[in-house]
């Protein structure tokens, strides 16, 4: 069955949160998401102004998702890709690349000039984004402060 890609809507939130938890609690991420913290994270994303999220499905099953939002930066629109994941057992099948291509197509139609995302260094995700046309910015760094 071919994968279908569609916009994420609020009714998808619970299913997306369960999917997100499953993906990011497994290797290589080994994070500690709960259903509640995942739901809150994705709800925050979805309720950000200019949200655009896409879901890839195989039948009724979520196999990948992308969540982010657009915002003005000087005279351009930039899209911040906040969350992107593919089912662990489906990675390497081209689903992520297909979802990323669909996201890029929709962003171009919307007049977005740049896509930005954060990911862990030296991971399969970094390689995935490099193959998808992203580059490591020579000008920008992530700075963080923990409380």
C-alpha cells in the first residue's frame, strides 16, 4: 500500500504523541518521553501561529510526521522544522525523503525561503538532512542554558 501524506489536524494529536513517544524513546535517541509530555510538546507545536504539520500514513497507521511553523525574518519567510520522525522499523524505505520532499513543495508554494532545524550531531538524522539538501550553518550555533 502506498504511503499517503496529509496535513496534521488537532484530531491527530493523541495518535501523533503515541507515535512520537515510540520513535524517540528507542535507539538511537533513547529519550524519556511520556505520552503526556509528547502530547504537550506536539500540542505546543500545533498551536504555534503559522503551524504546518504533515503526517505520512500507510493505511491508517502513522509512519512519519513533520511539525513546524513559518515566521517572518527580515523580508523572508523561514520555516522552523521542530519535529520530524519516521517509524523505527520503516527507516531506510524512503518514507522520510518522500515526506521531506512534500514538505519542501508545500513550503515553496507558501513562499518560504529557508528551512531550519536542529538535530543531534553525528547521527543518522544529520546524514538524512544533509542528503535532503540541508547544510551545517557556518554562521549560526545553538546556545543553551540549563536551570
